[in-house]
């Protein structure tokens, strides 16, 4: 099948590359000339395990191309995906200008029946806007489909190639059949393709992210209660997770959620509710809990020094919002670092992949330094804060850390270290909810 994907960012690049991997001819369109040049040279501008190898292989097999020519991509394609960004605007709503710009481009260059697919995360009703925008530009027949993505950063290739389910919102049998044929190679493990109306498909994406974010904020509230009541959140989590009605996924306390999806999608869904006079009160609370949780690690550090952080050196291990990505959007580490610097501390930060993006977001700041090596960041630190649970942080050389550090304080923002083991080495340990 001939496919065009508008937007060579995270979602578009993963989707287009995976479609090419199953034998389709895929053209990714982007407005950033430098990004297109780099991708055509086999340089992938984002960190996602396995993606670079797939891009290079499919470029070599001539199944995957990158271009600035949107008009040519539209004319050559049978299925056209819209996978451009939908950033959060100042009022908290999803900004659809890029989606509608692509819709205009598609309409202007449509030369026959095509299936147009909203892959971007968009509010309910966006397919109607896209359909109207295309129809203003053409008399050719087309269908607009909602096909939300459910990719986890750091595991996106596996998620796409072996999905739990594929959601397709379509209004015609012709569009449903085209999409089912396109996804057939990915569904050989008998996982379902869920066909539904377009608006239900659009809402499904937001509903899923809202539920996962709710579990995270709920568990963080339980962790805070554990600290106040002298309970252990790890015991509580196991007691909850073994209930078949609840389960363990996303039931881990931590420094708060971040990334490109949960914060933006929750805010967009809350605003959608407000527009129809149905404010989602649970989600409003979820968002408030998460905002407060991002300050918890700095509060824990300050508590170790009686609230006086001026002149203290704090090592921060982990910058990206989760492991196996370089994504710094809404990362808890940003709030931690701002809080520490504001309190007069010196911050020495490290991350396997996120340093460049973190430096770009935080800039050059007095008291802030970035270090490529974990132990270098910990040198002469009064405290070390673990923020992101990269594998290499799970079993560090604690004896070496104790020799390098000036102070004994470990703040474990992911509860991945064993309190008794590190305290036996002379550390003072503080986790989340324990």
C-alpha cells in the first residue's frame, strides 16, 4: 500500500517506519528541511530503541522516504496519515492549527479517493473539522478516520508491531476495510481491531491516558498517606496489585508523571468537558495531585538539611521523564532542579540520553552543571536524588558512591533501592511513601 505520513516527529516517524517494515511504500512529509535532510541520511533526531536501525534498513530497501513535498505525497498515496503536533495552547486546549494546515494541503492536492487518518492526539470533533477543511478545497471523494496511537516512549517499536489492540473510528465500510487491510500484518497474534464511530475513537485515546494518569496520582496520594501514617507503600501496592480487579500496571509511586501525552491530554480533556458544561472533577484532582507531587523530591532533600539548602551540593540521576527516551517534556526533574536552585543548592545532573534536551530547556544557570558520567555527578555531593529509573541506576556501586559523596543522603524517587542494604553501608535513605 502507498502511504503518506504528514509529520516526521515521534508518532509519525515510528508509525511510518513500522508500516514500511511490513512492505508498504511510505513517504514522510515534514516542513523542517534540516530534519528531512538528516532522516534521508539515516540520522534519527530522537532517541527510541531500535528506531534508527529500522529507518536505515527501510531507507536502504527504498520503502521509506522523507520529503518536503506535501503535494506529491498526497497524489501518490492511498492512505494519508496526519501525525503533526497538537501542542497545548495558553488556555489549555489542544492547538489544531498544524492539523488543519495539513488538511488544507490534502484538500488542495487530492486527485481521487483517499483515506485520511487522524493519528495525532486530537479532541473529540477534530475529524469533523478535518473533513470540512478538506471538503472546502476539493470535490473528490475521501474518508476521514480516527486511528489513535497508544505508544509508550522507550517501547514504541514493540507497541506498534505487536499492539494490544488497534482502534479505528470510521464512518464507511470502504474506510474500515482499507484500515483493516493495512493493519492486518500487525494482528497475527489475534489481538483485536476495534471498529467504532469516529468520535468514540477520538475520546478513547484521552480516556486511556486519563485512567493511567489517575492511577499514578492515586498511588502518589497513597504514598503520602503512608508517610504520614507510618505505613509502607510497597506493601500497600502489592496488596492492591494482586487484586485481579486492579492489577499492578501504573501502580508505582514516584515524582509525578510527565512526557508528551499525560499532562497535555489531561488538560485537553478537562477543557473539552468545560466546553460542554461537564467538568471532570476526578481529572482536575489528578492534575492537581501531580503538580504537587513534582515538588516532593525537593521537599525531601530540604528536610534532610533542616530546610537549609544554601551551599549544599545535590546530584540528580535521571533527567528524562522516563527511561529509554530523551524526552524532557513536563519531566519531574525540571521542577526538582528549579526548586533546588531557588533554595540555593548546587545541582550536578546526569542522564544517559536527556542531557542535551535538558540543557536546551534549562539553559546555562549559576549552580547547575551537567555530567556525562553518573559517578562524576555524585562527586562531593551532600545528597543524591534518583529521578528516572534507568537500568544502569538500579544496581550502582554503593561503596564507590559512599567514598565519592560528602554526605550520606540518598533520595530514591522510584523506590528501586533496598533501604536496609544502603543503610548498612552508612547511607540515610528516603523513598516515596516508605
